[in-house]
C-alpha cells in the first residue's frame, strides 16, 4: 500500500519500483533483463501532454526517457501506464496499456 502523503510523482515512482523489484526476483531471465533495461531509461516523473486518437489530449506523466521513438507514460485518469510513440506533435498514445514494465517490454 502506498503512503497517503506521497506526491503524485512519488506515487508513480513507487508503483514502478514495486514492478521492478518483483521482476528482479523472478526466475524469468527475459523479465529480469527487461527490468534492468527499463531501470536505465527511467526519469523522475514529469507532467506532459499526450495526444490520443480523435484529437483528444490529456495531461499524463512521462516516466522514461524517450529513445526517439517510444516512451512510457502514466495515465492518471486510467490508473495505468501507456506506451507512446514520439511524433511531431508530441507523445501519441498507441493503445499499449497496463503495467509500466509490460508497456516498455512490448517494444
């Protein structure tokens, strides 16, 4: 359970840390390597505008450094993570949603 007095950014970081700790104790070596690679791309969560199909935009939280093509963001309204593709208009949601590590590993 997350502490009540955490900021939004701290809560997001705590959610990710739980996923990474669980992955690192897993017997699944692919999951462990994915977790290690994801940890290297992490950045402190920061608010960004994400574009969705239909011209909808939403304030989300970027949690990984973009690699020029993809980045992982947290969608607070939905309560889960999304994989976004970088575009000329900013991050674009591509419909890959769920745990942060799952979104990152789907690339």
